[in-house]
């Protein structure tokens, strides 16, 4: 395993070096795009580096930066910005000052789970029953296993299971948070639907390790996605407020006999391209992602 890890890191480093050399030759290109990461993960995420490589091949000047970089009015693909919740004001300032591929209004409507669930309710789309509180004192435990997480959060940060009144100590300092019933189906994993330009491309079964033992993601072919999940996908892409989304991830959980939305990811969705086992299809997805964005940028420039 150590040898595989070393080889993996070497390949990432070589990709990073090659990309930056290519970038020097594209510096005068009229097509410019910045892939936005976090200070911790900048140039360390394989999907970011591979996307950068495909953009460079498509004659883009493309760099991987962080939201802390001082750029304005540039086209930006929000990607591995994990940790932005700890620097939310600066992150939102960066979004406001630039042209994001999923546009600003989409990000503003999606970053808060409260706004996100209001839209799901507005369009009557199946979702986990969710209540929002501004203060932990307002939340009363009712002898049911529940999940508490901040209204703006990521990667399971500050997410807790509340099973009894003693557990309330875990959330005593939380403000602006959501409460959901614990769905036992989560132990079988989340089903994530990967969407590019309103087209369902494939699915991923995820075991994040918050509510179940962590396992590697499992790829699901489009044709193997359950029809109930496919119907939810059709409902989501018809949400008016998300109509211009170029990419998204729809996270579902099975509640008894039906699927419900756990979360919509349109700010920084990991599309798990690297979890695709078919190398040729993986390349197709990278190329299609670039094509979708390229089409959008060309239309916008015109």
C-alpha cells in the first residue's frame, strides 16, 4: 500500500509539473479559467489536475487557485474548496467578485440548507423532513433518533446523532442548524446522482463514514439507477432557480421503499469522476465536462 501511495503521489506531482509547463504556453490565450480549490488541497486533488490538463489541451489558460487569491471578474470553476465554511465571508466575497460556472445566484440559493430545502418544498420534491433552528435552546428532544447539522456545512463537519437528552450537550453551541430524523437506510450508503448540463451521467454509492463504516465509493451505471431516483433527478433539473446549473450532485437516501433527497450539491460537488472504473468512459466525462463549460464560456463571451 505504501508503494502504491508513493506512485500515486509521484503521478500527481508529474501531472502538476506538466500542467504548469503547458500553462506557460497558454498565457496569452483568450480563453481563461481558474479551478478553485482550498489552501489545504490546492494542486493535490487528482480530479482538479486532470480537469486542468483537459482544459489546457482545449487551448485554455487554466490554473488551480484558492478562494484567497486576489483575482476579480475571472471565470471560475468552484471545485475542491473544502474548508470554506471556516472562511465563509472571504469565500462569498470571492464568489461575488468573479464569474462562477454555476452562477452566483445558484451558489447563494444552495449554500444554505435552509434555502435549499425551501426550494425543494416549493417544487414538492421528495426530501427528508427537515426543521431549522437558530438556537439550540429552541430544539426539544422527542425520544427519536435525529441528525443535527449546521445550516451551512460540508463534509459532515459538526454533524451529530442525537439519541437522548445527554446528547444535547454536543449541540449546545450550535446556531442556525437543521434537524432530520435518522434514516436507517443511510447505513446502506447514499446514492449520488452525477449531472452534467442537465443530463444524468452515472451514479455513485457513497459511505461517508459519518453514519456507517467508511467504504470506497461504488460506481453505478446510468441504466442501473432505480426509476424512483431517476424521477427525482427529472424533478430537480426543472427547478427554475437551478435551471442554469452546469453541474450538480443529487444525494439521495432510501427511506423504507422510496428515495428522498438528503442534499443537493451545486456549490462544490465532488463528481467522483475518479471512481469510474472504465478508463475510456472516465476520459469521456472529463472531456464532456470541459465541453459543457467551454460552450457556456463561448456563449457568454459573445
